[in-house]
């Protein structure tokens, strides 16, 4: 069997101009997805999906990552069989200045008042 | 038939401590609800539900207002048979500083680039 073409391994992402505020807010409105975003924001490197310890099934995890990718919040690229994830901070900051920081700050404040998450 | 008791005309609202970030983000993630929030933010007074010209049915409008109320974004009070609406800006600013302003700014920027809404 021949190797799959490189193009088949690329995941579709919205361009910067295709990113919609409602999609970004919807993506961030889920606690599991917000946890992913929080952890990506805290580290300079790309993180593999397997890095994240999420309180949901593997298929639900895959769904959450797809929502984050399709809304333009994260970029996913294949490194071999692993999907590596990074925040599209430049795009989000260009479109919606301060929004990501504001949401993460709000999330941190809520975490202090509602330790159950 | 006797008058309904005043208590029966009050609508349930979350207390400030019960307001959750994910609920607020979910509420704001819908363009119709964001339009309501935008219009409330632009005016100092309470606005009746009938004030808003929304591109959806009456029952959908009622649903959207309920989502906004139950998430803690708006306060609704009866004045006679009309429901009057106001933003819970104090609560939101205390819990999530700058979030509302950030989202409204992002929405305004998107409106300039995507005039279809």
C-alpha cells in the first residue's frame, strides 16, 4: 500500500477572515474546551492531543478539538500520527483584541470562587 | 378571579455567585442574543422585549431572552404585562472584569468586516 498523500493529512481550518465571534465564543463556552485553551495558553509549545487529561471519553475529546479547530481557536497539524495543537493567538488577537485574555482571566477568577471547576 | 400574587410575576434569576462563565459565554455566542445585549448596552434605560426587532419568531425571541436571564446576563422584571430588560453590568463586571466590553468591541469590529452580521 502506498503512503497517503501529504494533503490527505492536513486538517481544514478557517482562514482568519472566516473566523466568527459567535463560533469562538461557542468554542470557549464549554469547560472542557476552555481547559484545553487554558493549557495551550500556559505553554509556548504545541501540545499533542494525548497531553491533555480531560474528564471525557476519547471520542468526546476528539469532538471538542474539532470544535476548537473549526471555530479558528486552535491550529492542528499532524506530526506523524499525532495531532499537535496550538492556539491561533495572532489571528484571535487581530480579530478580537483582548478577548482571549479576558476570558482566561474570567476563568481563573471563577476557578478561585468555584473550585469544583 | 383574584389578582395573581406579586410573587407569581417574578422571574427566577441566578444570584451573582451562581453566574457561571460558560453560561455567560454560551448566552453571548448567539448573534440574536448578542444583538439584544448590544442594544441594552447602548441605552441607559430598561427596554421592553417588544422594543427589539429580531429576525426570529416570537417564541424564539422568548427563548433567547430566557437564556440571557438564566445565564445572568440580563435582568427581567414585569411592568404590568410587559417584561422590562436590563443588563446585569455590575454583576458581570464584578465577576468577569472587562468581558462584556471586550465581547461588544469584538462584535463591533466583526460588524465592520462582515456587514451581513
